[in-house]
C-alpha cells in the first residue's frame, strides 16, 4: 500500500514532533490503518470517503482509494482546530 501525506498533515505533525509519545501513537495508528483502512469512522456531511481516527486529544483524517491501493493522510490536529479547517 502506498501512503501519501498532504502538506497540511506534514505541517501539523512537524508542529508536534517534540512529543515523542504522541508521534509513536500516531505511527501505530497509521500502521493499523494501513492494515485495515476501514477502521476509522466516516466524517459527516459532504466529505465523502474521508474517515477519522481519535488519538487523544487529536484527530487524524484520512481517505483510502481501493482501486489504486493508496492511503491519503489528510490532516492531523486537535479537534477544536481540525473541523474548522474543512
């Protein structure tokens, strides 16, 4: 499976890179998603195909393209900020 990170995702992960435990938990969740991309809950509204995973107190937004077998890591931030961006 190919994993593509958006600029928004990379920028926000870089902001929290000093928190080693958070980055470790994020990596574990990304590995779980790569094994089973359907574990996350769908976002409500018009964001078709986008899913979310809770990594306390953050949200990881992603989508999966079955045809091409690509996982898109869309965004990673605190709940109070992440949904305002969309």
